């Protein structure tokens, strides 16, 4: 019981800390989806070091020395509590640089030592258990470990996030870690009491025979390949979800929970992995997922990806259980599995953004999974081998088609930590250059000289932005914009105006200057501030903006830290008393209107919705997009101006809807049906 409780608590804390710490640092890095991917690289890598430590100390040290070494490390780890990131890790200055190393350093300094010791616990305690009792159940303790991890993940969005502020979460976790240290120390001391007592079960005595050959190199490589495929698919699917909705904990938790469930089922008992069933399902779902890999119909694609992730991970982890060695080599087995997990995370979160120009990794992982499937069944029945070969050919073909279609007619394609930026020209009905972030068209510019300075797409004259500009006084205006895009809002600039754009992604700034002329042709003063818009505004003196536009999107995701009470306080500080804030609310998946209404009421302001539906599909008006924008102001004269008053819809308050803060937000409440 002591061994089981120690493993359970360690695994629970190991996975509970992941959303706790990632949510704390997410606003520091622009709410980018890649923050979670980089965090997973850290978690998987430290897990690898923990498993390597367990393997090395089990093989090299006698039980007493191993126990005392571990006790010393546990004592050291207590000095790093509580797990609250220091403010000096927050990005400083208007750099807009690559933050991967900074995130990894922050995580290492904040939770590195406790996370390392938690990661050692499952393989280490299982080894202690087997050394003492010689039971054949250590692998079921691995299933118990994954069950605890799953419970931690599921409890976070349901029981922790909605009720506990982030500081309380950190202190509560730190206190629970102190309890774990006591339990783990007791387990270590208890495990030094010698070999199995007389009469203990000896069902694995033969497995403990020193003459048993160690796992071969090919066995170890196969363990790594299976684990890496599951891990890579986890990150690829998670990236797709968070880039197209929002980077929030429950969208991190859902795929990771499915991933863990497959570990639980496969390592609990052989009855859960019905090999024939899952081989067939994998052969069917891999090509289907490859076909839909670029689908923007997320309500169809998300369930498909979830089912596919579960089935493919069942295949990967089920095959691992069929190949697992006897308990004598369990720490080596877990070490290889953790190497695969870390490798999969590194390939998706680090290698892909630096080596691939576009979002191609999902198709690549699916193709790799299909090849692995064929490798596992090619020596079986000819019909099974033929089916696996057909599935592999289809998956690879669809993945290649996806790459070709993604890059078709693309002028520029750039990728970094913050995503993929592309431009593409459309010759008809009027030449138009579009800007894409992820898979979403985020507007662009008409190319003919007569129309080049004309606002289009989401910023047309009848949009919320166009109507606010038409209603502002004629005096020179000072405008702040969070989110540069193509720079289309500069089409409204006049001589004497100052437009100050805040852009976190330096590649977007480069594309806006190189591919579009809104900024270079403008008669007004244009400024680009690189870095997260909210953090930049927090550092700056009051700017006294007549208009502040919140238009920061990556794909269809929304950086949640831009629509909280703390963010709103920053916006209001930089606004003139009669100024206005315009929130871009055009989104296929979420409705931020209730959030903005609560924020407006909190600060004594009025919020109105301006919806724009194009009335013409000919000529330059073809490129006017349907939009929803929310105007927030205390200026009653501005709201009474004809361009706004004639179309504006007041936002009714929703009973029971809480004001969002940096500590609390609930994406479930604003999902569109």
C-alpha cells in the first residue's frame, strides 16, 4: 500500500503541475499555442532524465545507497518551493524574439527539481517493490500511475481552475508536494529492509535469472519508435486544436487525457488491447485523418482527431505491452519509452517550427504511424499485410496532397514559434493579396492602384472599425492597434495621425512591410512595436489613444490574456476619457461578446455590437468580409453618431456570467453551438 500510495500521489502531482504552471506563464508569451508545446517538451525531457536516473541508480547502486541519495535530493527539492514563476523571467523590452529557450529556462528554474523527482518515482518505486517482494505486478503499478495522472488532468478544468486563483493553486500544489516527500522518504527507507521475506510469491523467479539476455538493440529501437509516434501525434493534434480555438487548459487536457487512457488500458491488463480490432481501426483512421488534416470544419475534425488519437495511441502502447521485458529490465524499458516520448515532443515542438515552412507535421506523423503499422503486421497473414500496405499508401498519398494544396499559389511562407504566415494572390474579380495566419484568411489588400488604399476584408467602411473612424472628430487622431496583420487599419490614417501597431511576431511585421503597402503609403506616422501587445502597454507611459483596436489573432484562436480585467485596466489607462476600444469579435468557434460586456460594465463603459454583412459580391466589394466588432466607450456622443447608432446593437448582460481575470476564464461558456 505504501508503494502504491506514493506512486499515485507522485503521478497526480506530476500531471497536475503541468496546466498549473503553463497557465501562469501563458500570458507572458502572447497566449501562443506553442507555449504548451514547448512546455510538453520540457515535461517529456525531464521525465526522460528521471527515468534515466531511476535506471542508472537501480543498476549501479545497492538499495541502501540508492535510498539515501534519493532522500538527499528530496530534501534539496523542498528549498525550491513554492512553484511560482519569478517576474524576472517575464519577457522584457520590445524584442518580439524567439522565446523557446526562455520558456525552458523559466520552467527549469521554477519546477525543475520537484518535477524531476516526481518523474523518477514510478519506475523507481516499482523497482523497489519488485526487489523486495518479487511480485509480478510492477507493470500494473505503471497503470495505476497513469490513472492518477489522468485524474489530475481531468480535475484541473473541473475542480481546480474554476475555483482556485493561480497563486492558491501553486501554494496548494507545493503543500501536497511536501506530503509526497514524506511518503517517498518512508517508501525509500522501507525498501532497504532486504530481499523478499520467506514464503513471498516467486512467480517471477525465472524472470530474475541473471542469465536472461538483455533486450536487443532492435527491441529498444522499436520501443522508442512506438512511444515517439504516440507522443508526436499527441502534440500534432493538440497544436491543431489550440491554434484554431484558443490555447487554454481544457484543450491541452483533452488530448493528453486520451493519450494517458491508452497507457492505463494497455498496461493494466492484456484484455484491453484487442490487437486485431485496433490494427484494423488504425488502418482505417490513419488515411481518413490524413485526408481531413487541413479541414477547417473543427466540429467534424476535432471528434475525428480525438478518435484517431485514441486508436493510434492504443496501437502504439498496445504493441509496447506486447514487447515489454520481464521486471528485471523494467527501468530500461521505461527509459526507452521516455526517450521516445521526449523525441516525439522535440520533433513537433522544436524541430517542426524550425525545419518545416508550413503546418506539415500532422501529415508526417500520420504517415510515420502507417509505416510503423505495416512494419508490425507485414509478417502476419497476407491479407493483413496487404491491408496495412494499402493504408500506408493512402496515408502517405493524402499527406502529400495536403502539403501540395497548402503551398499552392503561395507567394511567401514564413514560420516561427508564433505560427505560419503566408500570402497569396487572387486575380479575380479584382486582384487581391491575402494574408493567412495558420489556415485562416486574415484579410489583405486590393492590388490595383485605384483601390490599393481602400480598406477591405474585415476592415471595410461599414465594419465596426470603419464606422468608428467615420464618427471620430476631424482633429489628428492617435490610434493603437494590438495585432498588425497586413496593416489594413492604416487605410484610415490621415496626415497628422499617429498609428502605433503592437505585433508579437516579427515575421508578420516583415510581411506587412514587404508584401503590402498600407504602412509605406500612409501619410500618417506609423510605428511598429515588437512584443506582446499587453506587456508592451504595461511597460509604456500613458499613450492617450483616441482609439485602441484589439485585433490579435493566430488562426482562429484568441489570446485569452487580452480579454481579462487586468488587460482592460491597462487599455483604459492608455485611452483618452472620450476614446473607444474596438474588439475584433469575428470568430467561428467562440463568442467573446459576453466577456467584453462584463469588462465594459466593470469599468463603467458601454459596449455595442456592430455586425457587417457585405451587400455586394462584385468588383472591389467582393473582398469585404462579414465581421462582428464590439465598440466599448464612455463617449455617448460617439455612440450617438449616425454611422454607429444606425446599426449598433447593445450587448445585454448575461445573468451569472463572471468577469474574466488572469486567474479565471471559462471557454466552455462562450463556445458557439
